[in-house]
C-alpha cells in the first residue's frame, strides 16, 4: 500500500479551473514553514516590483532592514539589503515557484512587462498540467507563477503520467491510490 493520499484540504490553493478564484492575501502572523530571502541593492524598487508586478502585499517592514512580502498563506518573501557578503553572491539562477490561478497569469505578466520590459516569459503550458508565467525580478530571481489546469483523464498529460505510474487518485481504484513508481 502507498503512503500517498489526497490532502488538498490542507492547501490554500483553490481547485483548478478557468473560474478558480485566488484567496485574498493572508495578513495573519504565523510561524513560517518556508520562506525566501532575497538580497537587493534597492529595497524600495524591489518592493515596488514584487507588489505592483507579482501581486504581493507588504505585510510589514523595518526600514532599511527587511520588507516582508506575502501573497497567499505560506507564500512569504523577505527582501533584505544586499551586504558586502551578499553583493558578491548573485541570486541569479535562483528560482522559486508560487501557486496562482489561471485568471492571475495574464494580468501578472502584463504588469511585470510594463514595469520591466523583457522580464516575462509565457504564459506556457507544461507537461505536468499547469500554465506558467516566468518572471525575472530586478534582483535576478526567476519567479514562476504556476496555475493548475483542469484535469482531463483523457488528456496527453494524464496519459503520460499514467504511463510512468502516476495516476490521479480519483481514477486509481483501490485504497492505495494506485501505482506510484
């Protein structure tokens, strides 16, 4: 029997589909299970791009020290001033992905293109049944906003995943959610 099970009720990510509605930005304080720290030479310009382009909110800031940004619950980014140590360590090549909904992709892409021409790739569809927009931030971070598409068990993506042993829980049959590898 497999240890995998459907646990979507734990996630803030809404069910996929063209009419999925994104949750409001989460303003609560919690012990962050994961976050990204991004050094920047210009806190104000970086904050503007992440907020105006990528749709984050400024949860709080300590002037000159840190800006805590957030989209949904568990989507936290800390912008910090680049120091002598971090200035020589480039964040170029760093990639982070955030869940979104399909209706957010085009507006985010347009906002980022307006703020920083040439910074956006996509949207593009992936073999794992998502549509993604890739944005290079002013600091050089590659941010991927990814939205799940509706699952079609007859689609090429579903057939590919089934061929490698990954089947959707609702189509697997049995109590172990089917074959996993």
